[in-house]
């Protein structure tokens, strides 16, 4: 059996399978062994498809063997992610598997159908290893609000991985899978990517279908990939993108073929030259850790030294984004979560009392404290006498936030560069009793969701031995350009000492350091 296949990315796996250097079965066995050895501490997984994914890997091996015998044309015709292991955040429905959304209220629910992205990943040949842990109903920034278990950060198991997609991020950072799926409503892909030292992409609103995804806030939610490189993230984004008639918010935009042709090495580094980048002063927020700011500014300086043109700009409505988000998102959540009543699916506490008593008992026991808090906030904002004062006003401010971004694109900038998170990963429990400080963790990412724009986080160094992410934000539908810029930065910083470092607590997990 080939050694060290855990560290192979999606592109490397594809190349190795084509050449016959190793098999999907070998890869899957190494990854499942790592999960069995490490996840009691890591806490990234809620459901594993061990036997199923082994059978699927054997079928992949047979497909590659037949294609190699048939020649290069047959190999070229194979699906783009054939044999690549993938994890799904546990709000993605997949037929025959549990979907809990990290909540007790969905305990015991097994999906009878595939979400569109699950179907697309299957069609692309991906091996879906299982479902990952998350903050309940994606409401959280640390994965401490899961009803089932705590996920730790592989860089320091006393610290959070971010959230709400902490399980998906930690699974990639800990080398359990090369790719995973997360959701991003206010930063829940980019923030955990930053805190765990990987790449995370939030696509343009409407780029990826949300059919079969458990909803949080429907005007903000978007699905995207985690990976350990821009190239791998691009491969996965290509696989899951595209219009879907079952999702009314899905945009009729063609899948961007350039996602399969990102520049590499010197070509990627050279492509940075001449790019116009905007550096918004408002994103260097009060309370930002000095080490985080230093790492991001050093990364920006490296892009500038390679020929990028960087200007400081102002996005004045940014200061209102956090407050606006915490009116709109809870309001939409209160409506979306009304369906969880213990009758249609999931857990039920209905007994001999009235129907109303059953609703109250089911929802009171089924929802955790953070979900209940946001439902109450949202219901209040939508209530008579407060709708105009809060929700309607928040929607108007949302328009102002979007207009700030529009002015940047109208001025000819190719991308915005900023921190992805104002801090590195914090210790467990540090913010649990202070919801406002928890919400501030998303201060740098929320504006992008409010405007429906694409954004990503790419690693740009360490602060106190913990990862820091640089955020790149683009105009609508410009994901490929953002990923190419991230690939350029990867090439420019390839020789940096921090690039050679891996999560320091992998050995403590019983694993690979």
C-alpha cells in the first residue's frame, strides 16, 4: 500500500489514479483508519458511510483499470472527482443517511432523497465518506452549539475550529478528507477555513443549488467547498455549480469551465501582476488581534510586490452590517424553523395534551439555547409594531451595503482583500456566555453575504502558532478569478516557512504529525 495518501489533494489523487500509482481503495482505507484513530478526540464526524464507501471505492478502481486499458481518451472522459473522498456538512440531505443539522429535533431523520449537490457530487464520481458536525441549524461561530459533540481544532485541541461548518473544516485540516462541503450564511465557510488553515469558498448567491439543504436564512445561505488548495476548491466548485429548476434562487448561469484550468506555479504568480485590489479600512475592526492584522498586511504586501496595485478604500456601510445581519438572519430563521413541529419529521414530544402543548414540548426540548435565542430575536423583529422599525430598516441598510461594493466594481477593482477573521481560534468556552463577542467573530465576513458576493479565505500565515486567513471578495460570478488570485498567492508564498507546517495537534489526536 502506498504511504501518506492522506496528504494528497484532489488533483493529486486524480493524477495518481490515472497513472495507476495507487487505488481508491488504498486511499479510503487510510482515511477511514485515521478517522477511527482520531475522531474520538477531533469530533468532526456525525455519520460515516464506511462499508458503503469501501464498495464504491472498489467500483472506482475497476472503472480506472478499464479506462487505463482503453487509453488516454477513456481516461480523459472520466468524471472530474472520480475516486476523490468528500465530506458533507450534516445539513445536506443524502438518500439513506441521517440528516440532523446538528439538532436533537431532527434526531432519527433519514433522508429519502438526495440534495442537488449530493447528486452532483455522485455524478462527478466523488466518494462521500460521511456527514460532519456543525453548530445547530448552522447558528454559531465555533461548533460549540452542536447538540451531539464538540469539534476541536487540529492546530490546538483546546481551541474551536470556527463555525458553523467546523466539522467540515476540521476534517479537511486533519487530513481525513481532501474536500468537504460547508454552508455560509454569515461567514460559516470562510471563518472556519481561516481558523483551521485551509481554503474555503463562499460562491455568489445563486451559483450553487440549495435544494435539499436544511435552511437557516434563505436570502443569505450559500453552499461551498473546503480544500487544502485553490486548485482543489475550484475542482469541487465546478462539480457542484449550475442552475437547478428545483431551487427558485438558482441562477441560470453556465458552469465556469475555467475553474478546471487554474494557473499553476510561476504562471499563477505572474497572473497577479496588474490586478487592482481594494483594501477596505473598515475591515480592520476594533479588537482585531495584532498578529492577525500583521499577517494579512504582509500577505497584501507580497501581492503588491508581485505587481498587484493595492489601494486603501472605504466601505462606509460596513459598520452597520453586523447589526443588520442579526435582524435579517434571525427573522428568516424564525420562519424557516417553524416547520419543525414534531409532526412532519424528526423528533416528537406529542403526548396526550393539546396540539399546542405538543408543539411547545417538542420545540422546547428539541432546539438548543442558541437556536431558541435567534428564533425569539427573529420573531420579535417580524412582530406587529416592530417590522418597520427593525426588519424593513435592516433591508434598506442591506441595500446600502451592496451599493458600497458596487462602487468598488465600478471603479475597476478586480477584488477586495481583507482579513477573514479578526482573531485566531479562541479557547473553548471563552465566548459561550457572551453572545455579542461570538457574533463579532463574523464581522469581516457578513457584508459579503449581505450583498450576495463570492468570497474565499486562503491561508496567509500564523499568529501565535495558529492559522490566519486572508479574505478575497469579488464581483458576482467571479469565483474563478478569485481562485486564480488565491493560486497566485499560494505560488508567491510557497517558500514561506509557515507553509511547511501542519496542525500541531495531529499527534495528540493519535495521528499524522
